[in-house]
């Protein structure tokens, strides 16, 4: 299986241009659950959307906009980019419509999942997210929980992760490709990477079953890695702080995963977290 099924590049729009940085339907991705899009709006431009038989999450990556999802217009967005604070996120259930009118240059990540559930829209503000430090030593990272399993959605879960340059993330390697509750859920996962300059990069290693084989992908700014199955882990290039946005959906509303037992021993060596963390503070 070629790396093209696992690694998707964004378009490189020139300064002052707007449009879709990335468009990935689940049909194109050749998997069951998630479609993923990244939009860039110039001031005054409007993104209009309807969910029909899907639920969707819209994460404001950077910039500000006026959003209206039927409850009146509301100014949302605060951070200049993903390294500048916690996100505003709009959860939009099935059979709803919304619009986003950019007030500044605004980038929005959108993920959709089929659903028949009748739920209510909800705005998640920076004060609503939960953050914690995970791992230890050079496997330390900051987790920002945006839409957790406890959130009233049907399938979608959303997480932001900040990994200091040179550190490992999603480590020990883990997998979630078997429906075996409560110990493991079968989840597809998106890793959407952003960096602070064009030279930055991270590596993502996928391995552990016949579909994936064993492959290491180099992720640059705007790249998306599709985790279909098997174990996976990330390492940030030294000197290059790494952000990735995770969307997950699958057989259960759970983040239960199985660690690779060959690497679980590393936990016993951790003695405190990286002093560069937390990377983001409100």
C-alpha cells in the first residue's frame, strides 16, 4: 500500500489568497468515518455550511470570525495561530446550518462524520477546554481536550497536542483498531500537523499489521496523516515544536487504546515532565 493512502499534503496558497487548504472526503480517504477540510478566509469572506446527515466540528486554527448557527451571530476566535492559545470550536449536529464571516484572516479545520443522532449545537470556548501534561522526560507533551467522550456528540472526538522539539509524542506507541470494550475501541484517527516555519518537520511511524506494514512518514506544515490501524507514534524534529490536531471517530465513544507491550517499560524511566511545558497557557 502506497504512502499516498496515509499522508495528505495541503495546498500552498500564496499570501492574501483564500480557499481550501485541504479537502479530503471519506470516499477519497477510502475509510468509513471522517471527512476533513481546512479553509482559509480573508476578511469579509463567508463560509456557509450545512450538515445534513452528518455531525461536524469546526476548530478555529487562527484568526477571528463572526459565526451564526441559528442562535444569533457571535464573535469567535482569539488566537493568531495554533501556537497562540486554546481554540474556539463549534460543534454542529445533523440537520443544522452555520456561517462564518471572517473578521481577520481566519483558518478553520472542519471534520464531519455520518450520524442520525438528534443533538444540539454547542460552542466550546478556550475556557471550556481541559489541558494536561502527559508522558515524561523526552516523551512529554501537552494535551488539550476539546471534544471528549463525555461531550454530547455522537461519534466525533477532538484533541490538540503540543510536543516540544526533539520529544516523542503518542508514546508508548498505541493502537485502537479492534472493538474490544472497555479496553480498546476501533477508531480512525486524523493527525493534522502545523509548525512555526517551513523548515520544521516531524516523523510519524506506523506499524503492526498487514494493512499498514511498517512505514515512517515525514510530516511538514499542513500535512495530514491518516491512522487507519496498527500502532503509531510521533517524534518532533529537534528545535521544531510540533502541533497536531486529532480527530477520532469509530465503533465506540471512547479513547481506549492498547499500548505496544514491547515499549511500555519506558514509563518506569520517566522522572518528571519536560520543563518547556506547558507550551500553551491561557
